[in-house]
C-alpha cells in the first residue's frame, strides 16, 4: 500500500468519511450474509432445497427414465412368457 499525501485536513476528513462508509457497507454485508445463512439452515429450507434439487435432476430426463424402464420390463415380460 502506498502512502498518500494530503494537502489539507479537508482531504483527510473526506478520506476518513469514505473509509467509515466502506466499513459500514462491509458490516451490513456481513450481517446480511449471516441472516441468509441462518435462513438457509432452517429445516423447511433444507427440505425445500433438497426437493428442488431432486426435481431439477428429473426434469427433462423422463424420456431416458421411460427408455430404461422399458428396456428392463420388456425382457422380463418375454422371460416370464417363456417360463423362465
């Protein structure tokens, strides 16, 4: 970090005000992060997120699921008719 030279006390005060505001913003971001984490760790949120993830995993894969089921069911039916 480089040392900054100030020409007046007004510049120093302005820089201190900027740093104070940046500190407050960082603090509020931290508080918001903690609140979001607490909300995310509630049991109803965990279950909701889990169900959403499972739903996303099956979305668009119905065709592959049906193909897999058919490929397993047809040989089973044929073997059952043959008496195996």
